[in-house]
C-alpha cells in the first residue's frame, strides 16, 4: 500500500510545473525538432528504398503486406509539414501533435523494414504523449482563440516518459551486461570503437586520435561507466533530481560517442529538456509572458511574427542534408560543452529540485558539538546564496536525546540524520553536491553510519561548554 | 478520480509491456515501436584479436574487376541496414554464425529447451526471415541499378564476398582476411 501511494504520488506530482513552463517547453521541443533534427520527410527516402524488400520488425509492420505507394508518403509529408509548424505556434496543438507523432511513428516503421531500427521512437513518443499534457494552453494561438484558462494541465505524461527513457537506457546496459561486456580481458568499448572505425568507416572528428589511444585505463573506465550509467538510468527514475543529473550525463555520453564513433544521438536532447521544464526560472516565464502579451495586443505584429516563422521554417525545409549535419553537430557540441560546464563548475544546478526556488531551509544543529559547529561553518562558507538559516537544537529541544541528529527543516517538513546531511550538501557550492549521490544507498545503511559518527562525535571531535555564538555579520543567518 | 484510476492502471501495465517487449526483443527480434536502445554488444573479444564480418563488392565488366564501397552504395541508407539485407538475401544460412560466443551459448540453451522445430519456426524464422524469390530478384536488380548509377556502366556482374577479418586488438592492423562465402549476381 505504501509503495502504491509512493507510485501514485510520483505519477502525478514528480514533475509538477505550470502551464506556462509547459508552453515554453513545447516551443523549445518543436523548435529543436524542426531546426536541428528536421521534420521527417519520407517520400524522398522511400524512392531510394530497395525494391520489393519488405522485412518489417515484429508488431507494427505485421499489419502491412508491403510499403504503401509513394503518393501516400507525399500526402503525409505535407501533413507533417503543416503539423509540426502548427504545434510550434500552438494552433490546434493537441490534434496536430497527435497526428504528426502518429504519422512519424507509422512511417518510420516502413523505413525500418530493412531491419535496422534507429531508435528515434522516443522523440515521436514524447510528441505524442505531451499532446495530452495541455502544453498548448499557453504561448499559443489556441490560448487566443479558445478559452484555455480553466483547463487543467497534466504532468503524468512526463512521468511516463521518464520511465520510458530510464527503461530505454536500461535495455542497452542489460544487453551489454549479459553479453559479457565486463567479462572480457580487454575493453569492449575499444572493440566496438575499432569495429566502427574500420567496418563502418566512421573516422571523422576525434576518431583518429582515439584509434591511436592505447591508454588501457581510459577504455576500461569507458566499459564500466557505460554499464553503470545505462543501468543506473532506471534506478534513478523515481528521484527527479538524480534523473535530471543522468540526462546531463547522457548528453556527455552522446557527445563522447559523437567525437569517438561519429554516432549521433542528438534527437534525444529535446527529450532530455522535458525533465528540466519544472525548473524553468520564474523570470524567464514572466519575460515570455510579457513578449506574448505584446504580440496578442497587436494583431498585425502577431501575424507578421507567424509569417516570419513560416518563412524561416520553409527555408529551413529546403536545406540540404549537409546543412542539417552542421546544425546537428553545432547542437551536440553546444550541449556537450554546457553539460561539461554544469557537471564540473555548477553541480549545484545539476541537483536542483523545483521546490528549492521557494522554500526556506533551517539547519538545527548541536550547538556544543565541535563537529557540528565545524560543519555549520563549512556550510556557511559554501552557501553563497544564503539558502540556509541556522538554529541550535538546544534552542528547540530540552531533551539531550534529540541532539543525536542534525535536522533540516524545509517549509515545516523535517529531514534528519543522513538524509538531512545529503539534502544540505546538495545545495552547496563546489563539487560537494555530488555527495548527494549517496541518497541511492538504502536509508538504514546511511543512517547506521551516521549514528556511529553521531554517538562518538564528542569523543572524537570534542565538545564546548557553551553554544556557538555567531559573529555579527552572520547574526542574521541565525534564528 | 475515475480518470486517475485509468492512468494509474496504465502506469501498472506499462512496465509489464516494457519487460515483455524487452524479453521478446532479446530472444526473438527487436519489435517496432520499440523503447529499446542499441547495445552494440555483438563482438567477441579476447583482448588479443577481434573478428568482424564485412562485405566486399567487386564489379566485373568483361574481364575487368573493380570494387565499390558499400557505404557509398547504401547512401542515404545506413551501411548496417543494407548489410543486413545482403545477409538475409544471399547468406541467410550464415546468419547464426554472426553471433558472439555468449549468444551462441544462450541460443543453444533455448534450442534445447524448446526443441529444434519451434526454435526454427518462432525464433530463426522471425529473426532471420526468409526472402521469397521475387524479393531476392528485386533486391538484386536494386543493387545492380545502384552500381550502374554510381559507376555509369552496363552489362556487368557483381561479386559479393562475405569477408571475415581478424584484426589485432591493440593496433587495429589486419592479421588475417578470409572470404567465408561469396555470390555472383
């Protein structure tokens, strides 16, 4: 029953966000699809298709006996052309989202009938599922034409997509694991790289450098990182902040794969963005609201904006495959550098939670304990944004038994022991937020280790006769 | 509340679907739509050398021989997709030889468990489907048309060699190269 409650809570509340944030995600998602990934056009691919060759994968393809005539693909290409643009500007968003996603999924089924699936399904599945979220209620033409004020948005599609993404990565890790990826005497990443280099002739970017790289430790780390990262993606699916951290790792991973093996997974970037939607800052939302309000006040300006978008969109559709590739590579490079920056310089952002923006945090600590006082000083030095306020346990409780744990109070909710410690370090500057990864350790084990330290803290680190007195400049941080 | 119940039911059924389609994908063949990711794990690796199969395409006009790069021939399709098609059309009987040693072990266990008949019918026939004569003929014409377009030649034949290359693991240099099968079209 407790598990059911937890699951239900996760389904409906894990990615709580506003209709404005969802609207901004819709624009970003479709923009990336259109301008970096490209609206799928099937008729030009089907013309080159091996004649008479229809060997579809199980499930979808079994409903068809052959590939439909070229006219079908030409018609669906036009529908997709209109559908993607309407989803971008938010005109009949739900209808066009569902139609565009369905056509893409079905038509890719025909493309994959030579037997190779390119795994872009998750992108179309995101478009399909998010059409049910109400992402067209704001920053859209729908919001001008229809009354969308009282329509409730749905965030369960985001939870479903996080489960899908976690599972997708898990499948890759599991298959590697059972096929002996870690059991070989040498690196499987190296073996796969060489196969790609020589057989698939993927020798661009940094491939030549890695071909000559015989640094064994690098390749071994590659093996272990791949498995831990891919399987770990499913493990963290119920921890939203860790899940977001894994999406950043994924971008880093895809960037490396691109540089080493010239395999591009850029289309997933737009999906990863979804899980960051609840963290879109209020200031950006207000700024976007302001721009949209100005547009709606002046119909001529609105129409000319749509017209300009349409022209840019049309021009974009005429670009050749080479231009697409340049756009994609720029996107990968940008995302790769951004993820590196966040992971190394700003890990505090990596582990952010949506509620962090509004809540007040009070750390209650044992005022006579040297270890606790040292920790408080440590937190103050690394809490540049002054997230935390402090109070001694002696001020709140008379019973000494209550002093065995540090307490973190967030908007009335209380965390203690190891959970409190990890929640505190999550918000510090520097690389300390990485300690939050220990949240994956089962709570009884974490708390057991915490209790050992807590019990011996006076013995190991000493105690004071009186509680810590804050310096004048820190006085406002103490309650 | 009622609609919430249906969503919760969906969330309980969805993982079952995911597990089912993973099991089917692992044992038989990856379905589509699929939420599986590529695993890139089909290579045997002893740390000293690794073996990979590839195709050589030799174009023969009268007595003159010339080669054509399969990657260029396949474009805009991926070389992997066309290699798989070539394998199915001309070298279908070799398909199981492409498995790595662990895959061979797993499939021999499955075969002994369900029997040769069911193994062939429900796994091999789906994993490596048999192309009919019309499909083979049309695919051959497609290959020849592509060669003709790329090389601007007519009245030629194409020899497709399935090559097993053994490379040194560290340096990547070729240690052995052997033609394990070939077909002339």
